[in-house]
C-alpha cells in the first residue's frame, strides 16, 4: 500500500502519469496499475483521466493531505532509524574552549562522516561525573583529571588578565604584576591553586561566569584567560593585563579506559588534528 500511496501523491503533484512514472523510475503502465490498485483498495476514484488532462477527484483532493502525511511520517521514520543506527560520540567541554570542540567535531565529520558527534558544554565536575557514569563518551577536562580516566591531547590556555570590579583602583592601570597581588583575595580554581601571592578563595573549576559575579560583588579578584576577555562584556567588571609569570590552565581529552571504541579513537585523532591546525 505504501508504494501505491507514493504513486498517488506523485501523480497528484505532477498531474501526469508519464511524468510521475519518470520521477519514480517506473513505466507508465506500472504507474497506472498502482493507482488502480489504490482505488480498488480505498473504494474511491482518485483521478479523472482524459486524453488531454489528469485531475484529482473530490475524493482524491480529500485524501491527498493524508497521503502526504503518511509519506512524511515514513521519511521521518527512516531518517530517525538512520540516525539511531549511526555511532554517536558524546563530547562534553568547558565553555571556554568551545571553539576547539567545534573544530574537533568538524574534523571528525570530515574524516569519518559515518560517526555522529553531539557536543554539550559542562563544567569540570559535571563533565567528570557524566563520564564516570557512562553518559558521555569523552570530556575535555582541566587537569589534573580524575585518576580513573585516560587522557591525551593536552593543551594550554594562557591566563594573562585580572578581572577587578569596575571602579577598582586598578581598573585604569596599564598592567598588574604578581607583586601587586599580595594581600588581595584571589578567586582560585579548587583543583589548581595559582602560584601567586594573596589569599585564595576557592571557586568551581571552569565556572568563570559565577566567579565574575563574585568579582563584581567585591568578593575577590580573578585571573582569567584572554580567550574570555575577548568575548565577555560586563559593565561591572574590568579586565586588566596581568604579568605574573607563566600562568596557564592545562586541558586534556579524557575518557574511561573501560569504554574504548574505534569511534572514540577517531575523536582523539580529530582533537589532536584540531589542536595543530585551524
């Protein structure tokens, strides 16, 4: 019946048995036979046919929307079945390095088009838990990563600015040095304390948005990568260049050693490619 419904919709669109048959790679007699079978099955006449034209009957016009809906549902079914049959890699990443995650996804799509990629932005804690639970295939995590994960494709993000409250005495300075930070409260990631003078106040890794709220509230100052300085615009926070030695956040692609697949290895290669090329 599905083939006959497809033929009906095609003839209705073209109002020509020969054109519809050509569209579907059929002969004109085969097309006519399909429509006849459908008319017998439904008990209604679908087309008025003369030597000059083909027209839908009133019954044909009434049934056409249902035929189109059936074909649309079949197409959606086939598309979803194809998607479900396709291996999917789920990659979590910190928002700071979303550009790299997108490049890696493009690399993987170009290298292995049969593998799908789903990206989700997540902080370090949430990503590590999802990875441990098997909810995702891999995650880009700030190091050191939890010991149960395998890591590869390490890279660094330079931290070269300091976020201060708008109106702070340093907001107009051309730069701040490490020595200037003595006695200041520094908002510090819990897993990687900065080698800086000052009093540390621990904050969640990778949650720069929440840390900037604390800066704006006067709760501390925040060393921050230039990658974020370029994209964040806040009236209540000012970013001042920071010269305090080599400060950086190291990231790595992490995955569970119990869940290694060929698709995962393809992702590892794609991330490595994305790190080396733009």
